[in-house]
């Protein structure tokens, strides 16, 4: 009985032939075997590269922000943005653009692109927020940092998404899918994650967002007594 080359039964047949051949010099080739090897190599790369990338990015964020909670949350938002973009892209590929699905190489390449871009925006935003918190206090510092960087991040995200959207018109399936995935991911990151989710997490957690760094420790006494910090006094006096 013959099976379609792209069917699971054909892949099982390739595995059965390889088991039968054993460690001899004989090789099992063909379209199905190549597809199976490509799929397994992509899965192995995902399991290897993604944890390494996340660990390196986490270490950089800890060094820059001098905290643990903030880097963990920022990494989580980037991963969430990637998963949302991957799901939305898959729906477009199958139901709008007419592709059979996502190419096996796309998730890994898209992850690397979107994590790099998302972390860049995170660093840009949170570094400014950290400076403003030291000057104005936590709540006002988060709002001021978002206000001062929001326009730049939004403009950069729109330009970048438009640039990658050009790839969607290419005849190469891999490049077209990469353009759609990264474009959607950048827009999600720019308009939802960086503008809404990250500032909301920072405001809800308060000083715990910066645990166990200096910004977390310096807020203890002021919060316990319900009084402004010395950095907040000039700002409040100016409002009056």
C-alpha cells in the first residue's frame, strides 16, 4: 500500500526502513526522508536555541536593571508577544494567504528576531523609567518614562513592521511568512505589550517590580509611613 509522501504513515515507513537498515552504510533518502529530517532538526534547534537566547537576554536585563522580577516579567511579555504573533500568522497563512501552514524554519527565526527587537524596546523604555523613578518616585516615574519614550517606540515599530511587510509580497514562501510573522509581532509588541502590558505590570507591582534592587529597597520607609520620598517632594511642590 502506497502512502502520500507528506503523510504521517510515510514518515513512519521511513523510520521503519532506517531501523531495519541499522548502522550499515545504506541510507534511506527521498522527499519524505528529507522532510522528516528537516522537521526533526528544526525541533531540536528550537529546544536548544530558545533556552540559550532567553538565558543570555535574562542575564543582560539583570545587569542593566539591577533586579530579578523586572527581567523575568519583561522576558515573559516578549515570549507572549511571539506566541501571539505566531498564532495570528498561522491563521493568516491557512485561511487567508492559502499556505498549508507555517514553515518549520519560521518559528526559530521569528523568535530570534522578535526577542531581539522586543528586548531592545524593553531596554529603551525601562532604562528611561528607571531614571524617572529615581527622580520622581515609582508611579510618576513609570508614567513619565512611558510618555517620553512612547512616541519614539511607536514610530520605530510602525516603520519596522512596514519594512518586514514588504517581504510578504515575495514569491519565496519562507521569506513571505517571515515578513508576516515579524510584522505582526512588532505591531503587537509596540501597541499592546510595550504601551499597555509592561507599564501596567510595573504600576500594579509597585516597588516589587524592582526586587531586590536599590529601587525596591529605597521605597520601604516611605511606603510604610504613607509619605513621599525626598525625590517626590519637589515634584509635588511643583504641582501645587
